[in-house]
C-alpha cells in the first residue's frame, strides 16, 4: 500500500441549533425520500445481479461501460443523496411510536429497503471513480454513503439500523479499495473524526424491547384489566394465531381449526403459567378466580419483560464489557423457551423466539461495523509508520508511535498483527459467539516490497 499526504474528510457534523425551524432541518429527509423515489424500480433486480458480478472482478477487469450505464440510471437518485449529505439534520417523523397490533410487524418500510439500492449505486460509482484514478471523487462518494447509512437509522426501528449498517459496510469495503491505490491520501484522522458508533442501535433496541406490548396492547395491563372470560379467550387465541402465522410456525389451516388449536394450547400452558406466577409471589387463591386466558396473558406479559430486560441490559455497556454475556443470555433464554412451535409457559406467545434472533444478529452487526472501522484506521497508522521508516512495516503494533493504534472496540485490545517477509496481516476476529466467517483478515504489503 502506498502512502501519500494526509487528508481530513470528516462526515458533515450536525450543527443545526434552532429548533424553531424544523422544516429546514427536514430537508435532508426530503432529499432522501426523493432519492428513493428516483430509484429505477424496474431495473433494480437486474442491477443487483450485475452488482454482485461486478464486485467479484478485480479493478482492472471491471466492465466500465456497464458500470457507467448503471450510474446513469441512478443519476437523479444519487444527486438527491448528495444534497441530503449536506443538510444539518434528518427527521422522517414516521410516528412509529404510534404503531400498535400487527401494524408493528407489517410496517415493512419498503422505502428504506430501497436505500440499500442507493448504497450499492454509491459504491458502484465510487469504484468507477477509483478505476479512473479519481480518488478525491471516490472519497466524496464514500462520504455520502456513510451519511446515507447514518441517516437511514433515524427512525427508531431495528430494521433501519441493519439497513444503515449494510450501507456503511459497503462503504468500508470501498474505502479499502481507495487506500490500496497509488497516491491515496492517509485517512487516519478522517476515520478518527467519525461518530462512535456511526450506527447506534440502542434506540432501535429500546423500541424492540417494547415490541410485545405494542403488538398486543392488552399485555400492558393484563394484571388489572377487567374483562369477561370470553374476552380474554378471544384476545389470547387471536394473538396466538397471529404470531404463529407471522413466524411460519404453523401451516395454513381453516379458521375454526386454528382457533381450536390455539385454545388447546392455552389449556396446555395454563398449569405451568399458574405455577410460575405463584413462584413469582402471586396468590394461588387470587389466580384461581381469574379466567384461564388471563392467567396465561399475565404470564406472557411477565415472561416477555424478563426475557427482554435480561438480554437488553447488556447493550448499555461498552462492547468490551459485554463480552459474551448478551450472547450467552440470549441462548439461555431461547433454550428455556423451547424450540419453534413448542408450547411453553416461558414464552406463551412465541414472541421471544420470533424476535430475539434478529436482536442477536443486530447486536453482532453493530460491533462488527465498529471493529472494522478501527481496523481500517489501524491500517492507516501502519502506513504512517512505514512512511516515517523508509517504507518498512513494524514488527509489532507496539512499534508504532507516530499516532495511537486504535483498539478493537469488542475487546479494548489491539488487533492480532503479524509481519512475515515484509507482508503483514491484521485480523479482525468475529464478534463473540459468531461464526468465523464474520471475521476479516487484511493483508498489507507496501508498494515495491
């Protein structure tokens, strides 16, 4: 990797101070919405197929003409994305906090899914710019991609966070391509200026923690609400039907049959639910007076709170302090709840088993994104060291003194590094408990060596 002059290209920092002029602040949102609307829907699928094949090729073999065609298709969308980058704030005002019932799950956010296409188009344009030697233009395009990823997470939904992470991850890959080019600027300080974390999932996780009571509002006051046995039965049976269909845990059956199955499930859960509530301190005599479906509803409400609080509390800590605790707690909770479709008083409405895997994936994705930012910044520190030592890479990271070596945020320790015959490897281990394929290894060789 060559080394050239240092360049500082931070993301545009929000500086909007006047809360009285919200329309001005929302122009970023308008530009993003217009960019999404300008995505050529008919060509999207073909673009995705071509995109995958283009990035399988080395830079020298890329089909530039084909790439220019796709960039042309996305011209208007990319112009709006650029305009959004330079707005101070972004607010979509989706009122997701008002979602209730099955709308909470059915709010699919097709528009935000289309933001992935914008991210791909930005990366494609950046790679085209890199192949043409226009590194400054490519860096500007990557900058827009990082901002798009960050803005996509403004609604407090976990899916938005995952979309933002996917976009930012694409930009990280292109950043490595830029760094690998002759004459590329050193981006150590630019990377140091990024918000940490760039994509913060805590708001989305908080919304996810409230998901059970948003989907089934009757859980919120299950212990105090006055309803007839028939009303409780209708609420619980309907909820069990809805959630099993969403989770793919049952085959389509006639309504009478699905209701009969759900009613049988209630009766199976009831004894264990009652036992758990007594162990939690409720009076057996009091429970005997309540309708069967209400007892199961109370247990469902308490079970969801227990599961979510036990898992999400770990996200309040820095990554390095979380370690495997959130992962271990999630596995323990899932094991206690039973397998898919298995009736369990530990998860009467199957909500934990349906939602926790996505939470687990999201938490790993956030730390993986931040770890890779730190690794790329470490590569730039190595380039700085080599520039000051006749092009030689250090034998160990402790030899680098020109700038601080970033630590892996997952461990608060330096990344594993090795130098052999002038070729260095920097390894980003996968998040704790995740597959080895989620790790990454960078091979670093200085030009001419």
